[in-house]
C-alpha cells in the first residue's frame, strides 16, 4: 500500500529539520547536508515532480529576495565598478576550466558543462557566511556582492546556451543573438516596470502590506517574472532576480522580506534535496585526477579574481585577498548547471560542488587570519580606521 503524499511530505520536512539542525550544530552549511540527505533518500524520492516544483519555487524566492536588495541605480553603480573583475572571473573560472577539460580529453559539451559548474560562486552560502560572521559591514562586502550580481546576470545566459547544447540544438550566431535579445528585453522590462510603475506604488504598499492576501501579490510577481523567463527559454532565477529589482524600487525591502522569508526557508531546502536525489555514484567517482585538478584551479581562480579585481575596485591588497579567499564556494547555479548533465558528468559535478563548498567555507572562515598574517596587524588597523 502506497503512503499518502501528505504523510510523505511530513516525513521529508522532518528529515530536513533534523539534518539541518544537526548541520547547524556541527557548523556544516545546510546546502551540503540537504544534498547529502537527497543522495541517501534518492531511492524513495527519485524524479518526484512535486519535490522538483516546490524546490524550484524555493530557488526562485531566494533570488527574488537577493534582487530586492538592489534598487536599479545602486545595481548599475555596482555593476560598473565590478565589470573588470566580472570579465576576469568569466575568463578564469569558466574559460580556462573548460580549456583544461578539453586538454584532458573531455568532449566539448561535457567540458562546457564542467566549466559552467565551476563558474559561479554560491550566492546563498556567501551571503549567509557574510551575515553570520558579521562581515557584511567590511569594505570587501560590497565588492563581493557586486561580483555575485555580475555572475547572477551572466550565469543564466550560460545556462540557456548549455540547455540548447545538451538538448541537441545547434548554437549559431543567429540563435545566440536571439538569446541575447531575449535577455535584453527581459532586463529592459524589469527596469521600465521598476522606474515607471513600482517606484510610484509606495503608498499602495503602505496601505495594503499588512493585509493577509498581500503575500499573494508579492510572490505572484516573483513567480510570474520567473515563469516569463522560462517561457523565453531563459533561467527562472534571472527572472526572479529581476522581479526583486523591480520591487526594490518601492523602497520597502525590509518589510517585503519579512513577508517572503518564511516561504523561502520552507521551500529552498527542497531544491537542494531534489538535486541530491538525482545524483548516482553507482559507477564510483569518475575522473578523479581531473576532479582534483579542477578543484585546485577553481579555488585559485577565485582567489586571483578577488585579489586583482578587488584592487581594481579600489580595495587594498589585504582586503582584496580576504575577498578572494571568501569567494571559492560553489552552490545554486553550479547545481542548476549540473542538473543538465547526466551519468558520470553529473556525479563528477556533484563531488566538485560538495568539495568546493566545504573547502570554500573553511577558506572563508580563515580569510581574515590568512590576510592578516600575510599583510600584518598594522595594515589591518589602518584599513579599519579608513
């Protein structure tokens, strides 16, 4: 006799609670423990449409809330300042990683997928670590968040291209031009709606934000624009991020976050759990040598981006190094791209994501100490006084 879905959903939430609670006690990021739980229970939840859909809403709400932190003018200002570092990041983290795979004999599509997995730093892990370590007010935090935003804009385009490649669709100049045009239209639509509509809705939000039904409007905006991105064959997280930017123009971010955060915290773990259920190690860990090489290079690439890009941004060498050491963990976009892979490449990507997350968290925690030892306490005090 099959178990009722309601009973199964309750068991899943309880398992997520206990693993998350254990992870917090052991200071292990919840992303990691949820993926590991998914691997363990994959035999029971494999290819669950309900789990996949609920998790998709969770990742949409995550990027929606991230977008709400950045009104359009602030976003444009930060984007200009991190442009050089962002381009360097694409070249080192995606381009050279792809090249390494090709040189090691991996086929083109798999090499591009691995390069995509190695590209973007985890926004959720990084933001949580900045907040929990009380480093959000540090001089490097704006640079780091700006670089994450740059990645959030580039990665969906990368995802869309890889979706076409893995689906067997040839990527020509024409199809790529159409893809870029779709991104421009989606971004332009968000900017126009933000400037000319939502910026004028402050009084409306003030009157109705305490209404029980107002949450339907807020989450409806996030899902609708995320869904529009999917309809255009783009990533839903790009649409959700842009929806957040639109609502940021209302200038009620703190109040809106209170409405959304509990729904995000309920559904986001399901995204990582679902990803874990899709991973199989039945054939062992593939290409161990390449995995070690890519892991080492991916960490070095982020440190280089942070160190050089941070100085272009106007930070000192010590602060730039601290930023680079804090950017090596991979997460959401890497998982999204890894879901496009199959078999050994998905297993390869999964081990890379888990190992880079663990190493990245250790480096994040050690970053202040390492930068202080290399550049001395005197420079630390001078920077703090600035």
